[in-house]
C-alpha cells in the first residue's frame, strides 16, 4: 500500500518487532469462546485464584513487590522495582515512604480492576508473539513455526509441540481460536 508518494524518501520504518515474547493474558471474550469450545470453567477459576494470590504476595515483602512490578510491566519506564530493590539493599523498606507504598498499591489496584472488569488473567507458560503468514508455503495447514528467545541462554529455542492453542486479538468467534502443531522447519 502506498500512502504517500515521495521522491527523496526510500526508507522503511519498523514500529515494532517480536524480539522478546510477551506474557499471555486471557480476557472475558476469549474465556467465553474457550468455554463454548468445551474448556472446563475450573481451569479459569484456578488461574484467577493464582492471579489474586500473586497480588497478595506482592505486598508481603520488598523483594516480592519488586518481582511483581517487573512482571507487571507497568512501572518499567520509571524503574520502580529497581528503586525498591536498591532501598532494600541499604536497609530502607519502601513501605516507610508513603508515596512509594501508594505507588505499589496503585499498581495492585490497577491489576485487580483489570481482573474484575476485563477478566485479564495471566496464563503461565504461555506467550504473546507476533504472527506472520508463511509466504513460502513450507508449513502445512495446522502447523506453526515458533522460535523463542531463551532469556537465560540468549539463544533462540524452537518450540516443537502438539496441540498448541493459538488465537488472534481480538478473539470474537470460535474460529479465532485453533489447536495447531508447533514444528521445526
């Protein structure tokens, strides 16, 4: 698609890239689709209980608060988790500072609001990735190729597994959710 013609500009700009995998969250429409497809409700309730418990753990200690803030990705630009860890290393508990305590409480309240009104539930062992079509036709129908960056080894691992659930946002129809096989090419 050509949006603007220009004689001098021959650059292509990329706004985002799937360098790192992102956490995967369920939401109310996706949960409804999965229930309609036969997924037991107990699975979602257990994931929700685990999410609430992780929010409870976040206020138990400065270390837990820092881990929670890192995983929440909400305060990444402010480096709040780093500050809490630094203060703890010099013997200062962030709870002693009213502003920092309220900042952590606000993040927890935001997560609770998302959980209550949007059913935004973290799915452990699942990731959100960019998907692109196989222009070469190498993959068969029902197959995907998933290279994932291993954060510990800093190298790409290839996911090879049967019955991988994939979806697209927003998932509005049962056809937006599919079981496929992850293969190596």
